[in-house]
C-alpha cells in the first residue's frame, strides 16, 4: 500500500523475529481489528482528556511514512478538542536498523515523563539509527548517560515494546503507520485521516446540536 511500509520477515534480534515472522504476517483480515487491545494506563496518550474520538497509531520511529503522518496528526490534535492519539510501538529493525532500540529509549524517557518529547525527537525520515543518534537524543532529553546505556544494553524495556507489537499483530497490523479510528482499523490511505476525523467528530456532535434545537 502506498504510504505504508510492510513488516519484514525477519529482524535484528530473535525476540523481534519471533513476534514478527509469523505465518499470517501481512495477510490479516480486517475483522482482526476486533482484537485491538483496549486503551489502558500503560499506553502513551496525548490530546483530549475526555475524548469523543480516539486514534490509535502503531508506528516505527524509523519509518519515513510515520514521520510524514506525524505532521497532519499533530495538526488534527491542535484543531479538534475532542480528539486523542495513542501511540503503540511496531518497530521493524530489519527495515529500520535500531528502531527497536529507539522504541526502548522512548520508554526510558516515558519513565521520566518525557515520552512525547522523545517521540518528536525520534521520528525521522532517515530510516535508521546509530547508537550515537540514540545517545544524542537521550542527552537532549536530559537522560543520564549511564542510565541510558544500561537501559539499552540490558534491553530493560524490550518486553514493553514486544507487548505492543504482539497486540498490533493480533489486531491485524502489517504495515506502518497503521491507524485505528475508535477501534476500527483504517484500511484507506492515512492521508485521508483529516476528512475521516472531521466527519466522525461532526457525527458525534450532531445529536447534541439536534437536542439543543428541540429544546428551543
């Protein structure tokens, strides 16, 4: 699909290979979106605290299409008060070297309350990360060098990232970015998100407007 990168058959680590290299990878049906994990306390959420519409994005910090999508998504969040975004990890290091480590670094930043800053700094069109890139981002986030090296070297947040990947795989994710609009997987180009979000929010607001009209 144009504007999305499919997952690869392998990855740079056995753990990622075990999660990503499944027989049904890339052939999940739309109905699999019913398996989308519910938004919970462990999720990274930005936008409305009382949302009328929720976007869940499965993304890869090294994916150029995720980088391209981030700008219109940010614009939507600024424009619509009733919208929230949930980011979930779906790195594919076979395509984007060390994207898995970038995801783990973002989790370390999240531990210090700086996940969304890390999200902005890590999303890149380059398609790959060096260890120096990751340490540079950690420095800009004011994360301690020793703590950062230990977290990445020991893969302290690997299980957290793998849990997102496994949840996405069960929900039918096979490319990045993949968006879910109130639990429904978006199988149309992500560039149509502005029209879809606008229409959904107008639909949600319509009953309130009708009710006020009748009250008169």
